């Protein structure tokens, strides 16, 4: 990890689901620019510790916090650990989510609730715990990771699509409610991203997306997504709030 311009110097960023893929790259990207990082994961402690180690070895500051964001008590402890380590929080990146493909008629209510509990309930729980620590610092930013599937419709992912649609609605509502405190709230909606997809995600893109051509001719890199988060969470994005930024190479339009 190479240290770059210090546009986030003195800032504290918490990234959920940051042990791998998009979340990991967001954490590394912000650390390169001077932010103190809290790397969150739910169960894969080794991956979280690897990201923390990479940041600290390069001269950055990072701690790891294992917490299921759908667990209110665990999330509150994570925020308390963040404040104890770094004095507050300026940027919350709600990246944690479960990607699963299940046909609607095969989907149980328990699975439906499980998916929504992480992406949607988790974002609510996180924001409610973090915002009181942003206000005394003069504001902050919340960036949530949505996805293209909630906009174009995909088979076998109605629970994922519903959770992300709710997430975008939550960010729009919070953008207005938290604006007087100087807190911006936005969503980044990736399309096809060049990452390793887990077994529970089906190992491939959902059919509705796999059949579409990407106008720019390639999948997004994790750097493309991190750049969008950096913009919305950084000094250049302070007048942008309540928006969904599509980072999908034009796939949204096909």
C-alpha cells in the first residue's frame, strides 16, 4: 500500500464488510489518503486482520472490529471501539450485504428476512449508532453500497433487490433529515464488478445481468467503486447528498 495525498488526514472511516473485494479496496484506498480505518467483518477474522495489517505496515492506522451489523448490541460496541481508538467517526461506508440467488417460489420468509437484516437493517443500526458521534465533529458522510439489480430487475434476487431499494430510500430520507448537521448521505450502485463471487452468490452474475452488454465493454474494477465512495465521502462531495451514483459502465441504460 502506497501513501498518497492526505485528503482524508484526521478523518476516521468505518467500512463494513471490508475483509475482501470492494470493501477491502475502499478501506485501502481511504487509508492511502490519510484516513484512520476501522475494518469490519462478520466472521472471517483472518481477512479482516490481513487488511488491518496491510494498512498498518504501510504507515497507516487501522483496527479490526468483528461484528454482525444486524446485531444492534454488537454494532454499538463496534462504534464504541471506534470512538475509543480514534476519537470519533467521520465516514461510514455501509458495504456489508448478503448476495444470494433463490427463486421467489423457493424463498422462505426466514431467508427473506436474513438478507434484509444485513443490507437494510444493518445500515439503519449503523447510522443510528454513528451519527451522534459525527455531529460533534461538524458533520460527516454516510455512503451505502446498493446495486444495479434493484433498478433493472433480476430473477432469483427479489430479497437482494428489495433490500437495496430500501437502502436507497433510507439514504434519501436521511439526506434531508441529517442535512442540518452537515451529514451527507448517498448511495453507490455498482453493476458487474470484477471480484471473486462467493458460493452463496451463485458464482456468476444473475441471468438478467449476465445477458446484458456493458456499453463501456468491461466490468468495473474495485478501484472504480472505491473512487466513487472516495468522492462522495470526501471534501469534493460535500455538496452532494441524497443521490444514487451509478458506477456500472452504462449497464443501467441497456
